[in-house]
C-alpha cells in the first residue's frame, strides 16, 4: 500500500474501538472496615489491608482475576 492509502485508513481504524471509563468512588476506610478486615496486631500491616481491599474492588469492578505473582516470577 502506498503512503496515501495508509494515511486514509489509519484515522478510521480507531472509530470501532469504544473505550469504557469506570469511575470508582473514593475509598475511605471507616471503623467497621478496620474491625472486620484488620486483626489489629501489627500497625505496619494496616496499609496492606487497605491495599488488598482496593485491589479486590478494582478487580471485581473491572472483571479481572487476581494474581499473587511477584515481579521475579514474571
């Protein structure tokens, strides 16, 4: 194909793609959240509980499956 044919086709290739923007509310943990999901033993593990809750909500909303693999596994 010549450059002129490509210059006509490329702008119209993106017409078919329909992106979907999923906007989630701000996740602000409350006392119920901490009582239910955090054991209260280690103060340094509090951020992990919050991160896993947000990760799970994003995976559920986006229809993704969770993977516990680390960078070294990849």
